C-alpha cells in the first residue's frame, strides 16, 4: 500500500475531458433508496432496546416499526475492559442516545431491557435526563428453568 498521489488539473483540462460525476455526501439519517434531500425524518414515538451484560451495555433506538434509527454502546464510546460494564458508561450511552433522539423529535419511548448487567437502570436514567418521556419499561431477560444437562460420570 503505497502513498496516494493527488493529481491536480486545471479547470480547462477538466472541462475538455469526460463529464464529472456528481458526488452526493452520505448523511447518517437519510433513508436507503431515497435521494438525499437534507430533510430528516421526525418521529414522535420510538422504541429503546437495551442489552446489558456483565461486560458491556448496548442500546438501539428504533422507530415504531422496529427499524433502527441510532445505536450506541459502552465500547463505542471509548470505554475499555471492565469499565464497559459500569453504570457510569451505561449512563453516558443513555445521554448520547437521548441527544440523538431529541434531534429526531422523539417525545416518548417504550423501553425493552434484556440482560442482567449493572447498567440497566443507569442507561434509562441517562436517557431520561434529556427530557424524553418513557411510556413503558419491559424486561425480557430470559430465566433458566432447569439448566443444561449435567456431565456424565467419568469412567476410569
């Protein structure tokens, strides 16, 4: 992988050659398959899905149909190792998603929590700090009812 060369041409040479291709800058909130018009979608209601493990906390903001609008995690904010699973890191994730939700015009969210990590409540508190209402909180953490089959006894 060598250095990239930048070749500068004067405007007269560029106009004589092939026509230039129009380059559109990709915007993060534009929908796929739609021309970038600069108008962002606005949502009154949204869903917030939280997955909190012992090692990390992830959250996804979705529209009412379940399509992802924004996401964040403790690791994506720069926390490393054991610090990713802390309530402080989860609160920062909640604040970041709260600001993203505010820019989209979200007024109310339904929260779905999954996992047993320590960042469950603190992520919701960080999200609430951006003055967005919560309509419901649902816990869908799976609970083992009998566990796996035990190992067979060792034969010697």
